């Protein structure tokens, strides 16, 4: 069992507090993604779990054992970094088996593990090549195979696909989750790329300013963001926001339209809806098209609604020109509401 428990972790760099009281439990064999913009603390948290940074306060437990006082090599982890870090003077076989040789494992065990992990990463035909003869995607596969060959309790990955081109990233994403499921390894994966997070994760921990804002399944994070930051960060394009004022009996005025909303609130709220949850209609929000982007299967129309930018994803069969007046209706069951003071979601 390799359940990970992060308890009350905080990290200060001088007067700057990078992490604030982080609490998170990652189940055995779960694929957890730490997602956030640069500087949110996700890599710092990963390095604390790995033992490459020391927390100012708090505890790290792996498999029921407290490990924050242990060196990285004693924590039962392997790590894959953003750069490939493969040795150019060694063959693929020797690169994958390097850590196993350092552990002085028998030759037959080294061969078994190298061949197994090379097969998982589809590089078994490259074992005799030197890393200088490989493409970027192949080198990244070698780095992942080397980590898996250690048969760790936990594998930590710090933006391992960021140096690959778009097609290779798509290919690696398709393989990586299945490979880690087959290896029965608990994984923590750091990225700023929401597409990677949504496609790979069992759960996503969205981080902002050193805090975990929401930890949930990808679909939950997407459909029911717990805070305004999550709503604006997840999704491409992100959620639209408009101010909403109460008009009594659970009715809310949004850009001149009356919509059903929370019945227990009397202070102004933020109305939010995703661009893909908006449809042209006879009645709804009045919008002026400012930019029209044909994207194949759909049109991305950037509008102005009462002075606020508002995006809608519409059917590509529609004809929309810059300057057109549109009437847009949000799907009622997809509307979300946020408290402008706390920025948290309102039921």
C-alpha cells in the first residue's frame, strides 16, 4: 500500500510563504495531478514529498510510514523531471538499469526489470541505442522507464512532457496513464497544462497562491468549480462572469435578464457559465460580437455584454459577423454562482 498523506505542510522561503497549511490524502495507486499557474507552489510541494525540500512545518506519510525525516533514497519513490536527464554515454538499457545497478541488484533481476519497463514504454527495440540517437519523445520514455524500473511505491513527475511537441505530448498522455495503472504505482504529476490534468488524473488538486483550492475528479472540477479561481482557470476558454443582483423569490437580474438562482442569498453574486453551455435563443443576454474565430467544429465568438467580455462556443453552421447583435441563453442547469467577497461557490 502506498497511500500518501500530506498533513499541515507549510513552506517559507525567508519572509515569503510558498505553501499554506496543505492537507491532502492520495489513495494507493491513485493518479493525482497538482495543477496551477507558475508560482502557485505545486513543484515546491512535490519536492517536499520527494525529500528535495524540507517543509517548515507539517508531515509527509507514505504507506503508513512518516517519511519527512528520511532522505529521498529511503522514501520508496522515483522521480521524473522536466528535462530528460538521460546519460548520453550510456545505452538505453544502461540508462534504464542505472538505478538498479546502484542498488547492486543481480544481473538477471536488472535485465528482467529493464525489459519489462522498456516493453511498457514501447522502447524495447531501442535498448542497444545510445541516448544521443533518440528523439525527444524516445528520451522521455527512457526517463519514465528508468523511474518505473525501480518498482517504487510512488512515482513523482514534474512537468515531464513540457519539452515535447504537441503531437508527442498527445501520444505520451495516451500511454502514460495506462502504463502507471499496469505498474500499480501511486503517481503525483505536476503540470500547468489543464488538458494534461483533465486527461490523465483520477483527481486534480487545483493550487493557487500556495493553497489547494479544490481537489476532485476532473469532471467535478470542470462542472462544479469550488471557487471563482477554479472556474476561471479550468476550461479553454474559461467560464464567463457577470454581476448578478437579487430581485426576490430566488430571481436574479443578470445583464437585464431575470434568471432563477440561489434562494438563500440577498447580497449581489457573480453569475458564471461556460462558453459551451450557451445557445442562441429568442430571449436571453444581449451580446455584440467583437471577434469571430472559426475553429472547425465550432465558432468561438467573443462578445460584449453590458461592457463585459463574454465568450460563446456556437455551432459552426451559424453565420456570425463582427458587430452582429446576438441573443444568448445559458443552459439553466449549467449556471454557477459565486460570492464576490469570498470568491467561493454558492449552492
